[in-house]
């Protein structure tokens, strides 16, 4: 069966520090991968999605970036964090090829202080 | 692009009553409409979904209806239980790109 792993679960970082969140999917190949952000008490905002290795689409301009170095690996990065980057970050995947069911990772609670 | 509006933002019901959450969407090209349940501090979990070629779908106590002409869809929970308390999100989209509503916090009072 397919599983999605996301880490770390919680992260406290100072303003201006770098960020790297990692997500991997097991049990499937060529998934579509997504990064969402959820601010406290708010909805889910799509940040990036990828339909294949090296293919990244950005939905919102910001100081974050995403990379997909391997088929089932998706990384969210920042060179310098801002206070406004605080939130709950969720990696997600769909099987693609017409199957649109979206499954979320367990999330990373990021606090920028 | 797609825009999804969700109402109400909060909903309180007595145990055993029904709960209805409504969403509207703007893009007529959207053809996939899932609903997610998120408990505090946890990941959203897919609870039911519907495609644009279907008007209604039911799974035990939950059901979803879709009106393509009016561009709105609804989640219905019958015989609510305290464990149904959570935040519920609707979404609309196509080809894997989903736009989410802002969520409804449902509280079921015993």
C-alpha cells in the first residue's frame, strides 16, 4: 500500500534562517506531489505542485521554493525564513493518471520566531 | 482561476441532529469535489468525494450532493456523534489541482 512520510513534525526556527522540509511517498511511482500551507485557523493554500522529476509549478509568489530530485521525493526550502512563514505545512500526493484522490502527509508545524 | 466559498464557518449541533455544509465554486471546468475532515493538529482526511457526472453519493451517515448548473455542492452528516466534531473542508478542481474552501468547524454537543 502507498504511504507518505513527512518530517520533521515540528520545527522552531529563527527569522532569517534556512528551511528544508522533506516528503517521500512509498508504494507508487510517478505520483503528483504537492505542498500546502495552513495558517492557524485558516484554510489550505496550495504552494507548489509537481507532476514529475524536476517539474515544479508555483501557485503563490513567496520566498519559498520546492524541488523534486527523485520521483517520490519532494522538498520545500527557504534561504531566509520570515515571521509570516509560520504555519502548518502539508505534503500531499495523488496517483495521477486520472486518479485525483489527494492524500496528505502528517504535516510539519513550523514556528518562525 | 477557481474560487471556492464555504459556509458556515462554524456549526454547532446536538448529538443525533443532522449537519449540512455548503460550498460554491466558480470554474465550470472543475469536475472533482472532495470533502476532508481535519481533527486538531492532524492531517486532513478524505471522507467522501464526488465527480461531476454524479449528482449524489452516500457513504453510511455522510452524503454529498452536487448541482453543476448552480455550481454548488453540499456535505450532509446525519445522526451526528461527538466524534464528528472537527473542521471540514470542501475542495473543487480538476486534473489534480484542488482549491479548498476555508473550512467549517463542526461541534457536536452530547
